[in-house]
């Protein structure tokens, strides 16, 4: 879903005649919605059952995909993506927790590596199949395919997943904290999208104040939706999540920016652009299971920190991209990024899930997924801000190509600096074992 829709964005933009900033909301709305609901549904899964929440998430995701396929305007499509995000939160917040519930610590890294590897197989197929489907069948075919896959997901889950896990059954759910958290997160992301207008600064400030109020509330409420002590008293948990946030902040928008670059600047078809972009997730899919297995034997912080460093090198090399950069150079940089991300992701997930008790696995899984999605939103926010400042709220045409390339280069330089900082956050987590 994620990688195929990124490839389809230029085609969607042409059909609805929308500018690049509005176009980015088709990606951002899904991520924002998922981030808002992730932690609440992770907590609900711990209380009511992870399998139950997972099944409902698949059903909602499938229904929203049908709505997206039938969308008659950009506004309807964005609304469908918001509902997809809600269903996605129910899936993301429980999938990793279910695996952690089944596998003991000594085998968890291998299981997480396989899980992440399969995820990247999906990401690998996304640009390639998504590009071909967009080119020959239209972008709506992507959402019809996702709806069918959701039906398959529900069938397999109902038939094969027999157990249920709810170690916090009977505890109360923190509705007030969930509302405060969601309002704060929406305000922050909306503020980022409106910068440098004064409304953007106002919304950003209001969101940060609201999130501080959420943290204060969670420290005094009896049954918090997010146990703040996990960050305060668990160094491995805190710094592993911080490293995940930085890593996704530095990498997610690269695919979005390169998709626009390849199709607008270089004139590639969606199918050919997908072939170029497929190199990064393919490398991730190949090496993630190996990295996960290694993290059962080698300190995760060492593997993850090396992965972060390799990612920084790949980002730095992409800073020099121009109008006539060789495609082999772009592919080589993506291979470096894919290797770095594979080396970082599986060990980092293993470190997070091995640092908490079983009753908190749902919240831990949701927190890690929230770091991923908020990092992705922050990454897109940086890209959107630079495009707004340098290109403007206009469609990407040859007249603004130089400004677009400049915004791309500045974004990649910022991402490189973030990744270098992430190396220190990864090392600061201390020993897992």
C-alpha cells in the first residue's frame, strides 16, 4: 500500500489537478490517522485481545480501500486514506505484539527478522507492480487489489490464528488521555504542513503544549494509555524508540521525493520509476531476516548503530543529485540505504520488544509503530515545507524544476544530519542483555 501509492501520486495529481502540497496529503493523511490511533488501539488490544483488534483492523482497512478506489475527488480520497489509517493502526499495533507473545526472547530476533523481511517483500513489490498497474490499469486498481488482499488476510487470520492474548484484561481504558494525545498530534502535523504561515506556527505551538499536557496526564492517571515510566525507567526502550523515530524521519520522504524526481524531472513512466525505486526494499527484504537472527547473538545496539551509519552514507551521496544524474548512481545509493535500514530495523525492534513485560507488549508494539509513523510524518513534513517555500503551492511543471531539485537536495542534507545524530541515540541505549 505505502510504496505503490507513492508511485501513483503523479497520476492521481494529474486526474484531480492538484498541487504537490495537496498531493502529499494523500500520503500524509494515512500516516497521521494511523499515528493518532496506534497507541490507543495498542492499549485496547492488551485489554480486549490482540487477535480481535487485528481482525477488525483488516476489515476496516479493506472497506476503506474500496472507498478509495471509488473516490471522485481528492477530498474523498484523503478521507478514505484517513479511514485506512484507522484500520492500519489496529493492524500495526497488534501484529508485532502477537509475534512477541508467541516467541521467547532467544528466538524473537529471528521471528522479527522474518516479519520485517516479509514486510519489505511487500514494499519491494509495491513500486514495481504499483507502477505497472498505475500505467496500464490506472491508480484505482491499486486500491481494488488491496481490498482483495484484506479479504485474504481476514480468511487466513480467522482460520489459522486460534489463540488470543490479553494480559491486561479487566483494566480500564484511558479515553481522556487518548483524546488529548490525538488532538496534540493532529495539531503538530497540521502546523508542519502550514509552515511558514502564521497559522502553522500557532498550530504547532498548540500541538506541542497539548502533547506536554498529555504526558502530564499520563503520569497521574490510574490506568494510562501510555505508561510514561517505560521511557523514564527503561533506557533500552526509550533510546531504541528515539533511534527508530530519527531513522524514519531521515528516510521515509526519500521515496516520495525520488518518485516525483524520476517522473517529473527525468520523464520516466510510473512503471520504470517503480523499477528504479524497487532496489532499496529488495535489499531490505533480503538482509532483514539475517540481521534479526544476528541480533539474538550480537548486541542490537551495535548492529543498529552500524545500520544507521550506512544509511547516513547513502543519504549523503544522494545530496549531489541533479537533472542528469545517472540512474545507476541513484540505484547504488538506494542499495546502501536498503542495507543500512535492514541492519538497523530488525535489531532495533528486537531490542524494544525484549525490554518490556508481556502485559505491555501491545503498547510497546504500538509505541514503536508510532515512532515509525510520526517519524514518517516528520520526514514528509520537512519535504512539504521545503516544497512550499521553494516551489510554492503549484503543480510541478518545467518552470519550477530547478526549485524542486534544490528542495530535494536541501531535504537530503537535513536527512543526512538527522541520521548522524541517530547513530549517537542508538549507541546511548546501552546493553540489551
